[in-house]
């Protein structure tokens, strides 16, 4: 009989952008590959890739209703008993929390619990976050301690935090930096000589990603004369309470200070046409995929000196690290790169080398597929 692996992810969009190569790699290694997500409308894409999709009707990615989450846990339990996968790969917090519990009760042989980043909740000191941390830590302690499981994290700061939280045995923790980048797809290209340079912010439009600081930096830089085009590429996340509204994004676009391009499917071309990639995030990242892709495309990066973000930038080598929530520091570092084209080119070349050495998809996929073999005793 064929081996079965089941990926459980909040959104189909996230699965296709961050986990598809690993699913296809598992299929090439002899697994029947199943994927479970919230309602998606992307059934054809799964079929085209030879993947079996399951709809999670009770999955509400941004929901905070305990009763609904209990229904999700039971739905996952029934799915696990029906599919009977040899390995389950949970991705993002709800699948990890509730899928982890369901996997224990369903007697699943091996489980990978993956969090791209521990996020704002686990690092914030505000009262609401600290109150919520107590029950979530207790739930994690139960969910993560499957007898044959791996807790997969993307940066060493998160690894250290999890060790301090004492929610899982340290031997179960594995660090794989980021989701990898296809170095053959994301390649450098010359930017237009006569156009204004483009400073690109590409991400979900969430305030914690530094959207506001990016816009403020654009206003500072272009106050007296237009020195660059500042572009927002991405869409709001309606499941996140910290999402920027479409009305705000349109207002910025109409003001002329920034351009809002919305969701872009042609990210290779968007990156290649940019001069600088900026992500002043304080979100609690794993390793932002957009920064890995920017480095592969030979673009200098400006990002915050925060967990996850600093994994892809060596300050002064392939970009600059800036203080979080500091638009003036962001504007100053951006101006430095705008004024020195040769420095941008040098940093871009360094970034391409850095991405090849540490973040190639081939390297990341090989290590991830090895986890599945380990769980199966191979």
C-alpha cells in the first residue's frame, strides 16, 4: 500500500505559495498526498497537481470562537480516521493546536507541527496577549507532545522562546530556515535605467508588517521632490484584526505618495523591476518568503532587526537592518540606497549568493522530506 501524507493548512493560497513544492516532493517520494484547508474554490489546481483535497467546513482562520474551534477539532479527528495518513503536516497555529490534539486521539503514526513564526501573540507584552498566552501554552503542551512528532520552526529566536516556554521536549524541535526559494525561477534582471527606482513592499497588508512605517518613510523621502516610486503589492487579510482596510489603501494610492498594486501573481517580474525591497515588519515572522525571493532576485533588502527578518539580512552586506516602528530610520537607510546605485548592485549580488547558500528550495525541500522518513522510521 502507498504511504499517505496529509497537509493541514488554514488557506489554500498559503498552501500553494509556501508548501506546494514539499507536497510535490512527497508525491515523488512515493506518498499519496492529501491536503485539507478551509473552503477555497481552488479544487482544479489541486487536481492539476495530482493532490487530493479535503474541505474543512469548520476552519475559520481568524475566528476566536471556542465552540467553533471544538467543532473544527472533531472535524479533523473524523478526517484523520477516514484518510488514515501515515504522516500529518500541520501548518499555522489552528491546525497545530487542534490538529495536534485530533492526531493524538486518532492514533496517527507521525506528525509534523510547523509554525512559520510565533507571531505577535507570543512576543507581545500587552495585557490581552499575556492573558491569552496562558491557555494557548497549555493547549500547545498537549498538542505538541504526540509520541512521534516534530515541532518545526524557522528561526533560532523562536527555537529559544519555545525552549523557555517548555511546551515540548527539546529533542522534538527542528529548525529549518524559511520555506526556500527556487533559484532557477527567481533570478536577477536589469532594472530600467531611465525610470524612477521602485521601492517595493510586498506582503499581506497588515499593520504589524510595517505598512504604516513604509508609507511614512515614502512621505519623508518624497516630501520635496519625487525620488522614488513606493509600491505596496498585496491585499488586506480580512481574517486578521490588524489588517489595513481597502479604503485606506485606496486613499494612499490616490494621494500619490504610494502605489497600491493589489495582489500580484507575477512576483518574479515585480521583484525584477524593483530597486529595493523593504519589509519593516514587527509581526513575529518565521523567515519572510518575500525577502528570500528578493535576495534570490539580487535585490538589496531593508528590514527590521527582528526575529526572522534578520535571518535573511546581514547588515551592510546584502541590505540594512532598521529599528522597528521607526519610519525615520527606515527613510534614512532607504535614501542611502537610493543615492548609491553601485551599493545597491553590490548588495544585490551578495544577497543572491546568501540565498543560494542558505535558502535554496532544493536544500529546504531535502531537509523537510527527510523529516517524513524519520517519522516513519526510515
